[in-house]
């Protein structure tokens, strides 16, 4: 993707590539569909928080989405969950998120150890 594309064009491409609907992205970043439509039509950039949540949810490189630089594909920082949005994750109390991360880490370690044997 060329750097001369707009944020809205890159966002549309990311939404199509992720096979999501604009409503899905609006829900994921915690805004109404009308507000999301406004973000897309202004031609400018959204707030950093919204842009990062979009990139995580759509599993694209935030630098590509925001600036048009680099590859569209996200690296290791891509949002890891398919059925939980970043907004939903953030709504979980920090101590509960830490516990959930520990459970996931332990599961991954055990699964990895079984594959290596």
C-alpha cells in the first residue's frame, strides 16, 4: 500500500481484509456506528487510542494504518483474541486481567512443552 493513501482508505482495506463490518469495528473500539462513520468521513486521523484499538482488532500494523508506512500485516503485537474486543478486555478489572493472562500463559507453556517432546 502506498503512503499516499488516506487513513480512511487504509481502514476500509483493513476492514475488508479482516472480513469485518464497520459496526464490528465501532463496537470493538467503543464508539457508536454514527461516530465511527464520522471518523471515516472526516479525512483526518482518529484519536490515538481509537486508531490503536482499530489496528489491534483488525490485526494490522498500527504504523501502516495510521501513517501508511510499512506492511499492512501486523507483527507479534496483533490482538490475540477473536471473540473478545479490546474494549471488552479493558472493561475487565486489572487484577482479573492479570489472572487471565497467567492462566493463558500456563496453558501455552504446557501446550508448547507437549509439542516439543
